[in-house]
């Protein structure tokens, strides 16, 4: 007998409307079930996002291992600036992960809105936002397992689409779907680059995955901050071939020549973006400390500035999003239809929401050939300006694949 897409209850949560999903999992909105005194205390309802593995994969050992890997990894990441995983488990054979439900916009959305309005992000606010991301990154980098052994987590996909700004002034690092960790049972093969192309560190194009470390996240955060203070793209070019060349060459324009960037802030950005990783900050905590020194420790003031910015850019959206959350949590569950939110709802990881099944990339080429390390695996949502008309059509994927193959060939020939 086929199970329903989702039961009425998962753990301590009642399942509401489906709000998203993809190839391997569906996302529902849920609310904590309150009984007795808890139901009468008048406290606001606890609403969550419930990621549930799709029925066709519940008996597939590969996907179950991926799901368990993700759940265990996310459960170890408890920090105010990392999206929280509240619990994970299985109810009547349905495996799920419950994550906090956030209302706001990604940093990529905010960047796009400012560009459209021909405005700039105030440098101190940009630095404060990235300091909070660095704080969350450092917690992830230093996370340990149940025996206090280092997990060796590297996010590998730090970029504006994975930094979430809440309407209440919070900053959250999201989407650990591509994260590398020592204790993950499922491993990616050498030669597959993880993360969005314009935010890759130079060493990701030639080093094997076991030779990469947390400094690729520091580089990606530095690239993000460079773009925030200049309101320009650092490495993104017209084609993927040119973007890969720019990353390889790692030529960083002085941000002070492009915008009003204080010397102290440029020194931090410049250090984070050093081509030689030994010359970068050794830890995200070092980045956080330098950025907070530049900001001057005015965290409450910066949070208020962020709230004001969100309100100005997206007037009325917070109330609209909150009303949608309450309605979706209490609506009759729909087995097929998706109740789309007014603005995107982030999840702790989108790896299991992708539309494609992971494939064997094949053996690593022999010798010193580095082009195999330049076959990028694109995340589910590229930055807004990368999306082109027809991006969801089948032929577009073939064109993109051809471009990446061409990039590999060009770079291989140029290095000979």
C-alpha cells in the first residue's frame, strides 16, 4: 500500500501545506503541536520548514545515507548566525528534517534591489553583515561530533544567495548542501568543483578535494564583501569560460578605485582575497574580529540599519510573509499543489532538493592535468544576474555543458 506524500504529523509537528521541493525531497510548513498547558499559554506558534524525503526514495540506501548524513551534519551546527535545524527523525517511515522558518531576503536579492535603485550599501553595514557570516562560518569550521572530534566542515558555497537577511535584522548562513565534512559517509569524487563559479577560490581549480581547507570559504566571503562595497561583480563575466579564466588569474581590482571604501576595510578585503591562501586570514574568526573592529562594535545600531533597509526595499513584505506562514500552517494539506510563499523561504540545505540524481563523474585523469577540477557542479539557484532566458529548458543544460567543456579545453591548452 502506497504511503501518502506526507503524514499528518512528523515528530512533534503537525504538517501543513507543501511549500516547495525538488528531485529527492519535498518541503512542507509545520507547526508544533501544543497540548494541555502549552496550548493555553498564549505564546506564538512555533512554525518550521519540514523537509521530507520523497516516497520513491525511502527504500533507496544511497538516498537514505545522503539524508542521514545531512541530518547529522546540520544537527551539529547550532549558532545564531547559521540557520537552525531543530530536529530530525522518522515518523511512519517518513524521514524528515525540521528547520527554523525565516522571513526575509537573501543578500543576493538585496544586492539586486540596490543595483536596480542605483544605490549602494553603506560600507559599515556591509562589513557588519559579513562579520556575522564569518561568525557563523567559524562555528561551522570548528564544529565537533558527539565525541568532540573535529568534523572538518567546509561550507564550499559561501555567496550572496546563501546569506539570508531577516526582516528583524538577523543574518543567517544557509544551505550546507555542498558542505564537506570529515564524517560524511557519502563522498564527492575528486575533479568535481562544488559551489557557484564566480565565488570559487583559485586553488579549487587545481587542488584535489582533500587538499582544500576552510580558507576557500574565507576567500568566497572576501569576494562577497568586495561586491557589496563596490556594487559590481568581481569575477562574473559574460561567459563561463571568461569567468573561469578570471578566477584562475585572481586579479583583484583595488575597491578604493571603484567606490568610497575606507583604507581599513580594503585591507581586510585584500587579505581575504590573496591568491596564496597562506597569506589570507587563517580562520573566519580572524575575519570577524577585524571586521568588527572596523565597524566599531555597534552591533545594535547595524541591526537597526538592516531592519530599516529591509523595510525600505520591501515595504509590507514582512506582514505579508507572516500572514502566509500562518495560513499555510493551518491550511488543509495538499498532496500535489504547492502553496508558494510571497518571498523565497530558505532551508538549511538544498542538496536533496535538486532535480538531478547524483552521478558518477568518472575517474580522475592521470598526470598533472588540472582541467578535470574545473568541471563545476552548479547549485540549484545561481545569482540573479546569471539566470538567462530559457535557463530551465533542457537545451540550456546542454549549452552550459558545452561551455564548461570548452573552458576545460581552452585552459588545458593555455597551460601547455
